[in-house]
């Protein structure tokens, strides 16, 4: 089973950029749909971005559309979240998540629902100051 480790979080001023990485162990990385979620203090975990197992389909929360980019690199068993034009409201712990889906779901499938993902990383803190 795949295990996930996030990195790349930190503190940045508003308008700055960060790139989060999610390193996956295991040899079946290409079978997994990947998602990024975040959770701010006192709030529920929310969807940020998702990418299909083929990498050809992506989806973003409205709040990050145009500023964040999700990608995956199969040769490195990794996924990334490039975050530009960061805002104080982006402050949260960011989690990488993965789910192995049946073949008949197709290569374009992704999910925005946290409960769809069964493998989670430990999270990385992102703090954006004004």
C-alpha cells in the first residue's frame, strides 16, 4: 500500500509562493487518484485540488483556481501543489491523499470528497502573513 509524506510547507508573506511535495512509496503509484486538502484551526477539512491517475484531468476549489496548480510525476512517485499569489486565508495544514480506484472508473476519474481517500499524509503547515 502507498504511504505519503508531504513537505514544502512554511511561512510566507501574502503574494508569495510555495511548492508542496507529496512523496509516495510503493510501486503502484500510477493506479492512485491524488488530492490535496487543507484544514484551518476550527474548520473542517476542505478540498483544494485533485488529479486523475493519468494526470490528464485536474480539479480545483473555486478559492484557489488560477493560483494553485496540481501535478504528478510518475518517475519520482510524487505529486506537487504549486501555490502562487498566496493569501492569509490559505493558512492551514495541507494534506496529500490517495485512493486506488478500480480500473473501470477510467483514467479521468477524481474525487473532491475527503471520505473517498483512504491514504493520507501527515500534513504540512502553510502560514501566510499579511
